[in-house]
């Protein structure tokens, strides 16, 4: 893999996104707006926001980045851009590396902006260190973009890419413990939840928000999320088709 090609791919994508206001709004504005709606939807029940806010801080950016990354990659493929790029020496790994770098840069800004608004004007209290909650939010955003890039290889239209949201993301939301404690689930669902990356994102932010010990289980959550991101990118590089079907 040559770094120059990776940087060139990332730069080209960031320039395209800069000229796409809808994508910028989806990535930068929507998670903060949803967090604000959550805060004032429970304006008379502040304890509810304090309980669910940290989890939503990780889950909303994950969902936004998943949708944007999957659709962006699909547009490149259906528009013929990928076929033109692959007439050059560009490799699958370099293409996905460039995309990961570009969306990773967006994820850093997105996570910082959303966390700043939640912990600042919205008054979300977190007992643990700030760096830990920012790190989990950032890893969640990176995970969403990497999984979106991976799953885009299995879609032929933008509509099919959007269908992955209810088919792939919503089951994770239901089983990660956000709505129902995982210990209360049926045994088979409890075991399935251990294989879902969002489970570890939710566990991580919950431990930080409660001020729990950041060793042991938190390190496990951090390692699982951090390893899931490159694993999804590698899987995307292996499944990316060099020709539009």
C-alpha cells in the first residue's frame, strides 16, 4: 500500500463532501440535533437524559456515519468512478484506506462537536474522564463508517444500501442493551449480543458515565471496538468488486 495514493483518495473524497451540503448536514449537524431533541423531549425528566444521553452519544454518530459511508461508496461504484480509478495502479486496500482516512477525519470532528454540545449547553453529566467518553464516541463513529464501507459492496443501488440500516443496524440497537438489559433477554439473544460491536460501545460509554473503573471491562470494550474498525476495512477491501455489476 502506498501512502501517496491513500492520501490522494482521501483528499479527493473530502473535496467532494465539502461541496455536498446534504452530506455535511447528515454527518455534522444531525447527531447534535437528535441529541438536542432527546434532551428537551425529557425536559421534565432530567434523570432520563442523564441515563440515556451517554449511550445516544455513541449510537447516533454510528448510525449517521454508517449511512453516509455506504451511500458514498455505492455512488462511486454505480457512477463508474471506481472503474476509472481501477484502470490506474490503485489497489482495493489503498482505496478503502483513503476512504477510511477521509471518514475518520470527519468522525473526529463529528464526535468532538456532538460531545461538546451534549456535555456543554445540554448539560450532560459524565462521572468518568472526558477523554474516555470522547474516545468511545470517536470509535463508534469510525466503526459506523467502516461497516458502511464494507456492506456497500453487497448493494447495487442506493435504496439497497439504505435497507442495510434496518437489516443490520437496528438489530444491534435492540440487542446492545439500550432498551432492555441484556441479562433480561432470552439466552440466545444474550449470546448473540456479545458478537455485536455496538454492545461494547454501549458498555464502554455506560462505564464512563457512571465513573466505573476504567480498567478490565472498559479496556475490553475499547480493544473490541478498536479492532473491529480495521477488521471491517480489511473485509471491505477483500469484497470490493472492481467492476460494476
